[in-house]
């Protein structure tokens, strides 16, 4: 990482990575009981910063597969952490069901961060789960392309 490498984390692996690298992030849904917040295997809408290199080719919104995955809030004025996609309102559900989906309001789904000279990409949602939703491949392949960019 310190010499310019890139690491990509998807789903449940993204939160331990945020902690490992000491990123200024919190997981606002961690530890919330399932009777207050539970979103199993559903499609949610995120707002996208389509100017971010990680989001190249996407529009201003995308649908992502969410299965009780981590979500983030940026805790501090750190400029090395960038919100690429976030849940823009309290009702992001597009398909499936969500109990307490309001807990996601304004939280971050996808993070791009600089660590040393390298990049860490945190995808809270399961962007490759059974190829659904198909449009998320752009996020993954952009991360791969950016890992080779100098």
C-alpha cells in the first residue's frame, strides 16, 4: 500500500479493512439489533459521484445488492477518504424488503481512500453477488483499471 498498491474490499470484508488501515470511518449500522435494522438480499438505490474515477461510466444513481452489509460515515475532515456512492435518502429500497431502512439515510456505500501512495476501495454492498445488479461491474473493473494506473 505505501508503495502504490491497490486493495479492493467487497461486502463484509470492507469494514475490517477500514479498521485495519485506520481510516476515519464509522459503521452506523454495526450492532443495531435486527428488530431495528435488517435488509437481507435487497436492491437499494445509491447516489453516485459520477466525477470520481471509480465511478467512470456510471450515471448519478445506481442500484446495488445489499445483504446486511456495512455502511460508512466519514468521521473527520480527512481529505484522503472520498464518498463515491451513498444512500441519498431514508427510502433507498428498490426491490426486496428492508426493515428500518431509514438508518441508511446519508450513509456512504462506496469509499475510495488513499493509504500511503496506494488506494483502498471499500464496497459495502455486494457489487458482484451473482452478477446482480449487472451495472455494478463498472465499479469493479474501474477499481482494477485504477490499480494499474500511474
